[in-house]
């Protein structure tokens, strides 16, 4: 299977059918990322379709000296943040949470579900710039370097945003759950 650079060169040269390979390669990762940012799976899937459509038309501007996955995530991130801002301007949306629980007992399942709901809620309360790095680091398990590449930030900016995100999460969790270690709650 050709690497990203080879695929992009062929697509830019007019072989547009190959774009489906890019979608197959990145769709799951982009949908997961968008879900963690927006909190709703159907919306995340719709946004992913928009991202891949937008990316197809922007491929003419892609420069191979940049890592394609970073470029794609930047488009996804910007598109998602635009959607979040649009929603804030037009209405406050309810967060629909989909959770799959594999409980050992009904009590532990309920406690886990409540904890997860509070955690999701706290993540959604973060400012977009903090939520973005928080999701990429804790939920997507990316390093500071990988995040800095994807978001075109310095590593120190990533660290500062993560520090502030953790501080906000701790404050939010203290209000709703009486406190808690963000690292521990995320099983880091």
C-alpha cells in the first residue's frame, strides 16, 4: 500500500479515485478525535465527512514537506472549533452521551457511568483550545511533540494548555464530585 505522500501526489496528478484510500486510512481516527471534541457520535461522523470533503478540495494546497496526518488533523480541528463556536452563537446544545458499560455489578456500573458522565461534562466545559490539547494528550495518547505538530504550536504552548486544562478539570471535578485526580480518572 502506498504511503501518504505517494497517494497525495497521485491524487494531485488527477487520480481522484485514490482519495478513498485516504478516507479509509484516517476515517476512524478523525471520527474518534471529533467525537472527543464535540461529544456526540452522529455529529462527529457528519463533521468527519465535511472534513474529508474539505480536505479533498484543499489537497491542491498541501505541501509534502509537512506530515499529511498533521495537516489533516489541523483541518479537522479548525472545522470542529468552527462548529463549536457556531453552536455557541446559535444555541446551547444538550450533550448526548453514548456509553457502553461492562459492569461487574450494577453498583459499580452505575458509579462508573456517573463518573464518566461527570468527566465528559467537565471536558466539554473546557475552553476549546484547552479541550483540544486535553483530548489529544489524554484520550488520543499523543505526545507533546505530536500535538505541537498537529496544532502548529510550540511544545511549551502545549504544556501550558495542558496545565491549564488540568487545573480547570480539577476545579470542575471538585464542584461536581468532591475532587479527584484527573490522571487517575483517565486511567493515565
